[in-house]
C-alpha cells in the first residue's frame, strides 16, 4: 500500500497524467491512499471573498498559512469541497473506485489546535502569536482507511482535521500524508510536485538518508522544507522510503516508484 500526496500546484496546472497512471497501476491490484493539497486555490478563493491570505514563517524556515476562523471556513470549503470532489471525479472517469473524505469524516484525522505559534516577523524578530485554527496531528483512523481499501476503494483525503472541540482545523497536507503513511505502515510515501525532487545548487539530489536530509535542512528553501520534514518524520517512524518526484512528466507515478528521477529519502 502506497500513500501519494498530490500537490496543489499540480491540481491547478493539470493532474491528468497522475490520474491515468494511478488508474493503470490500481488495475493491477496495487492499493493507494491519495492526499491532496491546494494552497493556491484557497488563496485565490480568499481573495475573491475579500479575505487577504496571511502567511507566516517559523524559526526553522517553514512558511505556512495563518488560519483564523474565517480562513478555516474557506479552507474547508475549497479543500473538502471543490478540490476533493474534482479529483474524485477525475479518478472515477478513469475507472478508479475513489471515495472523497476529509479528516472530519469518521474522525479520520484528529488534531490538536495550536494555542500559540512562534514566528519570525518581517524584521527578523521572533514573536508569539495566537495559534488560530492550525492543527498538530494527534491520530489517524487507520481502521476506516483499511476498510475502504479492502473493499476496493481509493480514499482521497482532504487535509482538514477534526479538533478536540470538534472544530475544523487546517492540517498541512504533507504532514497529513506522512501521518497516514505511518499509521498504515505504507511501503512508500510519494510526494508528487512540480519539480524534479530536492534541488541543491541547481542539481537534483537522487538519494539521501533521513539523517543526511536533517543536516541539509538549513540549505533547503521554503517550498521544499515542509516535504523534507514530513519525509524525515515518516522514515523515522518506519516508512521504508519517501519519494519526492515530478508529477508533470510521462507516467509520473510509475517513474517515481521505479526510482527514475526524483529524490528518495530512506533510513540508514
């Protein structure tokens, strides 16, 4: 069983190649759980509704959306509604038995609401702000996902988590995919992006261990940082390999799983 995270940039630019590849591979009885992003679409909808998106940077260099009450409502609407159902329909068109879920469904993704966030402001100073509606993962309902997989369905998961007070929370999609892969003891976690993998000094890094990835973190840009952190977390908790690969090439899923291109992060 493989967990595949499909980046929001691919949903915006065209995900047909990934969908066709998933249909071809699942026809051979391979099992996938899909998780998707969609940050740009959330920002676009926020702008349309007159709610300017706000982004923050953590001391470790990770850039993320600040989610207040209005923003989490927009996030839930776009992620669990438009994007999730569009992807489900695309998979079903190719013959895949897909079922769309978000973390609220069957308590699939439980998360703890962050009370405070430590951020770096525009002057480079550290300061604490209210945590808003951002979630830190607590648990995954693996039994629900396993039941769906046994019945031949591909779960397609939007990263909206259920908080401890039953409120929706913004859960980073890379973190959600990593948490699901750990819970299901996946044989691989695949991050499909719009780049060839982890690039350093303009060159692709084909393979590295989790400890090597940790050492390289200061050199990794905002866009890739979260994926590398999620990969390190997954590998450290038993997922054999995490692959960061380009979803814009021919047969992107098969190519990534064969180790052709991309970056593989693995244990020692």
